[in-house]
């Protein structure tokens, strides 16, 4: 399928996408703040400048976009144009995620990965209790975990690519 916009327009559109303060990140931040959790955002002294840092719980929350981090869900589709470029980009993002996760663990931080699809599922289905799980995870001093629209799983070594 050919692109519906010209190359210059597509380039401008893609360059406008930023990695901070994304819609899923803001949604989760507002929900946690409303529940009384206080956090710092994009702390420069930590590997990867995590999206949310909760020093009181010695925990970080990473909100990953399904496309940019190559999540195996319905929201990730390999682009039909410049496939090699995009797969190289996504694979380097995955490698960086694994490296930053290992560095955070070495520093003693607990890590929770929240995928964009989980936040979308929460918006569509009020019974999907994303914020309940995140709050429980923070206060229970639980092991690392990953949340997607299909559910929750524990992390052993690194986020799934």
C-alpha cells in the first residue's frame, strides 16, 4: 500500500512525534497522582531517563509505545515502506530497552513496564484495572512486572522485545 501523503509531509509528521509526555504516559501519571502517588518524571541521572520515578518505593515505571518499542500486539505493524530502516530502528530501541533495564536493576531499582496497549485498553474498558495493579505493585514491594492489554506478567531478565 502506498502512503497517502508525500514523503516530505510524512517526514514532518514523524519528526513531530516525541518520546516524552506522550498521551499514555500522561494518562497514567494523572491517574497515579489522583491516587496520592508522587513521582518525578524523566530523571536525567538514571539510565534512560525513566518516564516515572517513585523514589519512596524505589521503583521506576516505563511507559512504552507499542510501535516504537516493537511490542507483539495488534498496535504494532511493520511499515511497508523503508522496512529495513524501521526494523533497524525498532530493534535498536529494543536493545537499548534491555540495556537500560539491566542498568536500572544494577542500581537496585524495581521496574514496571506499561505498554501503550494496556493504557488504551483501560480507556476502552473501565473493568481493566491498570491503575489498581500499578498501585498494588508499588505498595507491595513486588518484583518487576510488565503490563499489556493481554494482562500482567513478571519480568525475569528484561522486557520482552
